[in-house]
């Protein structure tokens, strides 16, 4: 299994959001957030753009694309 490095957890914690609150804001499950933060799941472009909009950053800043 390949792990993908990302900064989602840092962005989420900086905003004071729980995994569950973030999941609700982007319409996914908490398990999806856990998998993305753990590098076991690469989000779709649509989901990555939702994160970028929510955190007011570029997708590249969050996922190192």
C-alpha cells in the first residue's frame, strides 16, 4: 500500500475542526477524512477543490501536487 503525504490534518486542526465537522462540511464520512489524513486514500479532484475552497488555499498547498 502506498501512502500519500498531505497537509489536510494541519489545515483542519488550524481551523479547530474535528474530523467529523470537516466531513460534514464537505459531504463525506469521517472515515473518508481519516483515510485521507492517513495517506491511504487520494481524494477526487472535486473533493480536493472543496477542501481548498474551505481552507482558502491552493490544492497544491494541501496535497503537494
